[in-house]
C-alpha cells in the first residue's frame, strides 16, 4: 500500500471534534471498516495553563510522531491512521462532552488521552459503554482492572510501579527509615498507600507518611513530622507548583537528607530549568533524584528511542520531558495486536491480543521497551531496569543528561 501522510484534524473545545467527509448520518456512529482510515482520537489540555499545558503539548506531539512512524510502516493492519486532536483544557467535564460528540459523529477505533487522571476517570466509563479500545496515560485506581475496563490499557506506569521502583532504588542505596510525603490528589493518595506496602514487602522501615493539600503553599509541618519520626530519606510525590513549595520547606527546615522523587517530580519543569523559572543548580535540589524511564535519559545508542525523539522534534517543539510521551507506543502495540488477532475492527479481540507475550515482544515500542499486560492486569508493569533515578539536569528534546545541554 502506498503510504500517505496522516490526516490531523485539530479542534478546540468549542468546536466539533471530527470533520471527516463521506459519512452518511446512518454511518456516522459506526467505527470505520477495514477499507477506511484507522481513526484515532486524542484529547489534551492544549489551552490549559502551566505544566498541564506543556505536558499536553508533548503528549500530543508524541501521538503525532507515533502516527507518522506507524503510517510509514503500513499503518494498522494496512489501514492508514487518521488522527483527530481535541482540546479538553485539562477539564474532565469538557473531555466528556467532546468524547461523546466524537462518538456520535464518527466512532473512533481508538481513544487516547494526555492526562491528568481526572480525565481518565471521567472518560473511561464512556469508552467502555461504547466498546472502544483505549490507552490511558494518567492511571486511576481502577484503570488497569480488566474486570472494570476490559478494553483499556494503561501506558503510564502507575503508583504501584513507581513505589516499587523507588523502594528498589532505596534498597540499592542502603537507605532505611524512609519518610513519605505526597499530595492529596487521587494519585498522590494511592502513591502513599503503595509506598507503605512496597516498603513493608522490601523489609524497609517507614518513618512516617504525610499528606499535604495540593493547594498548600507550605509543607513545613508535614516535613517536620517526618523529621521527628526519624526519616533518613524521603520519597516524594509532587507535581507542578507543590514541588517548589516542598523544596522551599525543606530549605526552611535546614534538613539535609536524600529526596527521591517519583515521576510526578520528573515531569515538573522546575527541576530542568535554572532560576528564575526553575530550581536547577540551586541548593534546593542538591539532594534530589527523580524517577524517570530509560527513554527519558539521552542515550546515543538507543536507536528506537532516538527515532521517536527525532520524529517528535521534526513535528514541533518538545515542551516538557518525555515522561509524558507514552502515547507514541500506542500505535506499535495496536499494530502488533492487529497482526495477531487478524482484525483491526474487533476491539475485544485486539484487547485479548494485547494481553499476550507475543504481541508485547513484537511491538516496536520506545517509551517503554516492553509492556507486560496480562488478562488480570492491564497496567504496563515495567521491569525495574526500565526505571532510572537521576539528579536534575537541563533537558534537550525532552531528555535529561544530554551533553549538548
């Protein structure tokens, strides 16, 4: 089949999400057949503010890059991918409205999002009701549960994976008496619980587990509690502005202990920018390492990741770290699943194929080198060696550790 450039239809929240010709009203709510484009809908907070907007832009850019590369490889089961981008403003209510509009006009074959977790929590029930395959980059407490969402797969490692990785790192470093501080978001609360469980399983002592309100401007009280409990290292969950307030509060206390940030920390631009826009190079981050994935760290010899990065950079500016580039991997995963299942239109058969080791091995993924979905768990379940912990550096094309920085 002759390759063609993907059709990208960008839409803002106030407009119709799909503008595809050739569909009668009777056909409009049906997924395209095998002779039609493979229709993908991705939502993101393009018009949001700050970190949320930057991460949405990077997520959508990764999606476009994944479409480009997969179309060059023949598409999904021979069907060229047609991508529609919808601005959900990072608002769950808007996302629900726009996804429903899209389904009513032309049911997509696949739906992706760009986070945050409130978007996934609101939209996944709608996709389930309409039997639509989906990949999610903002895990919720039940998004990996196939008994609740049999057609959804999480691309982003969740709180369980992140806690497991942090505890593994702490054990390697010989840390014990680990204090935990996390936000009041659904993810933050789940991370706090998973840290308690992971520390117990690893035989490490937890020295306090404190929660702060996501709107708080000072976390000194929570940190003082951890210090009083004897914490000798801190596992940290903080996304966006709260990260800055936690670091300021640590300085206020004059507390000099290792800080181990989860992926919320590494996806916050503060750690990759020098003052006045960030804290890179300041005393506030001298003890900080944050959790990233292999693809988020520059490696000139990783051809698969470099192809992803180069394609993204050719399509636009990578405005945040690649910690949010998960959607790139949706397309090789679906392509491998379609090859095994012998269909591009039966979402249930595609989901069954995604659960197999054969598909996971054959998919040419980059964000994670290997996904480990099972019939009981639709989370990525990455191996420990997929995770790295690095000190803050400048970012080049979304990656830490580039010598050109």
